[in-house]
C-alpha cells in the first residue's frame, strides 16, 4: 500500500464533510477527480470506505477505522512542515560570514553597515579566522559564506570572484603622508623587504614576481597577518608588498602606498559557499554588495 498525501487529504475532506461535492470544492478539484482518488485508495486497501446514497455519504466500518489514522498522520505532517518552514525562515534571516582578520576588521564593518541599511531584517554574525579556518568553517556549516584570497577551490566548496586587487608597495611615511602613488617593480630593488611567511599563497605570488624581475629579496622579517605587517612597516622595519585590499588599513597608519606597475599584478578575491547548498537571498544580496562596493574601498 502506498497512499499519497493527496489521496489522504481527499479522504479526510469527504469524511469530514460527508459530501463529495463539498470536498471537491475544498480541495480545489473536480468531483470526478476526487472520486478517482477515493476509488484508488479503496482499491489499494481492498475495502469500501464510504456508503454512498442519494442523501448522504457515510463512512463504512473500514472508513471509520482509517479516518483517525489519516487525521493523525496529516496533523503530524502539517506540524513538522510548519516547524521546518519556521527553521528555514530563521536560517534565511541569519547570515554567518567567515573572513580573515584584516578583511573582518578593516573592510567588513563598513560594508556590513551598508548591508544593514538595505537588509535590516538579516542578522549578521562575523567570524574572523585564518584562511584555512575560513574554509573549514564553511565546510562544517559553521559559516554560510567565506571571504578571502582562495587560489584554488577546496573540495566541497564553490568559489565566486567578487573583486580584483592590484599589488602595491607600502613604505613608512617620512613626515606627512601623501596620496596613493604609482611606482615600477624595479623600485623594490634596493628595498629591505618584509612580508608574510614564504608558504603563504599571496606571498608566493609576490615572490614569484620578484624572481621574474631578478629582484633579490634577502631573508627578512616575516609575520603572519597583514595588520602586523603594516605596523612593522610603520615602525621602520622595511618595505612590504601587499594587495590593495589592505588600503583601508594603511590609511590608519603612518605609511604610504604606491601601486606597483610594469607589470600590473592583480589577485582575485573570492567568496566561498558549500557545494550543494542553495544560496539564500541574504547571501545573494551581500555578494552583490561586495561586488559593487569592495573595489572602491581599495582606492
């Protein structure tokens, strides 16, 4: 026996109303279509469920035995469906974002303030973590969206490019800070370079470009985070190369930033989501805002 919910709802309406005509109206079906459903249920059960007369439709003994079971099954199904819907609505009203510390501290607060103005019903939760932990959080369903420089998509994740950032030179400001300038990569030949650890994906791109241009970078100071690196430059420990996504942080320190040209080198910035999950409206709206506003915040 394989009763469908449509068949059970048809049976329940006839049992409740005592009328095929009224039951058809309530279920938005034709009377003929309703009768077909009831006959199919009777065929599967091998028993007649209703006694039909010209005056009334009444449950048979088999129908009376089935009626409370159908009522209970449909009531439980409707209840759990409502509960799941409420949970789904709650999930859609929350947006959990995981991002690296510099993105979380320097870029996202302003963007989240903009997002709150256009999506005031969405509660945003921010997790600042190292890049590998951002990926882990999305895979573990601890975050709905991850942000960072993901040079390749990890298994189980989907990457979406949201912006591109040019590499820039950051130097200590001697006296008054100036606006953003532009220098060739050759300007780094005489600099004492400091950076991220050699295994960092962004640092690998920087070191590869330096090697192409025969710019020797003696073993210098290395730190794990861009925020620390900017402070080290400000304190006079050397010159750093980093993407312009750190521009907002640089403006809060006594450092100067110059775009590196000849050649122009850019890095793609991505959002990541878990493969197989459907993006909520909140995710879509936030990614659209990132694509629109993030490039302007790196200038």
